[in-house]
């Protein structure tokens, strides 16, 4: 569904309308539970530098 361009909320609404139980046996899907069921993991920021970090340091006269 996500690959077809559906939002997490639209997927949750569809699952709720079809009466599909959540992974933990609940009765109501939420966007966050859809996201967890899809196995989404937030990308790691370790070792990454933000674009605005160090800008003032690099531009000193």
C-alpha cells in the first residue's frame, strides 16, 4: 500500500475498515502502528554533520 503512494493514515483507515487486528491484537490501527508494522527505522544521524553546523567557524575572517 505504501509503495502505491498511500499515506500511513490512509493505510490505517483501510485496515480499520476491513477489521484487521493490529500486530498486538488491538482493534484500532494508527499511523504509528502501521509504520512499526512496516519495519520502518529512523535513519541514524551518527557521524553526520548538519549543513548549518560549523558555518560560522568556517567563515571567520
